[in-house]
C-alpha cells in the first residue's frame, strides 16, 4: 500500500476517521468473512501512552492474527486501544450516518471491567503493568459483518497505510466504565495532573473513496 498525502500533489488525501453514509456504501460480494484468531496467551501489558492506554500483545509469531476479509496475508495483533469523549454523547472516531457514538453506552462489559480493574496501575503517562490472559475475541461482537475502506492512522504521523475494518455491531460499555477511562492522566507522575478527557480525531473528508460493506443494505446494530 502506498502512502499518499495531499502534500505530494499526486492524489487527494485519504485520512481517517470518516462518516459512513450507509446509503452510499457499496456491497462487495467478493469480500470474504473475517478470520479472527486471538490467543489470550499472547496478551502482555497495559501501557499509558499519554493520549490513551494500549493493551499490548506478543507479536513475534503468528499466534494472534486477523486475516481474510479485505486483507491479504496475516495481520498480527500488536495492540488495541479505545477512543472516548469528554461526555457520553461522543467519543467514537468513525461516525455512522452523521451519528457519533461513545463506543456505545450499555451494560457494564465484563472484558472491559477486567481492563478497568488494572487501570489504577497505569494512571500516569509511561506507566505500565503486566496484563495477561486477556481474551480480545470475547470483547468483539458476535456479528462479524463489516464496512471497509482505505484510510490513515488517526494519531500523528497520520500515515495513509490503514485498511480500516469497522464491525457493524457495537460493543456495549457502561457510563461508569467510560468515566474510568477519563480518570487516566496524559501527564507523567512528577507533572501537574491533566486528565485524558477525550482522545478522538474529528471526521475527515471521504474525497474519492468508496466504503464497501460485507453484506447488503447494512445498518448499524446497537
Ligand atoms: Zn486509535
């Protein structure tokens, strides 16, 4: 995948996140189902990276991989993280039919609770703690239908190297659990405390891109 930015003048910017207009999405019957195999034994640590916290995995071999779908080859699981907003009204990066979501307010999620019980150990920037036997597959929704398009990282350096796959089913999270995320600090231990109240990038223009869906007439499930 090439990196193309507006500064090269060769093509229009392909940044993320974007609004997914479900009426303009094209169903692509050649899109395969996603193959997700995540081994809980590969989970390693929680790390506060300043703008969010990462759950990191051992990616030295093909133990935990994502493949098929729109992808070519195996993508090893290295880390995952959440985005949130200062209130429960927003926080998601991708927006569906103009509607922002906070990740989706619902019942307390047991997998997220497992993470939250360890967040105190990584309250300030650069703190980390061991975090093992985390089952990411359990956190993901059962419905594996998805939207896909080519875009970018949503944090610096915003490289346009990402095949985005957005599952159509929301992951429930409670208001209280989101409050725990907002209690993390973007500052180091010896600095004046500043909370990570929000960490989502605003939507970017879709330009000439077409978003594809894995099934017909796909709507958001929440
Ligand atoms: Zn992110």
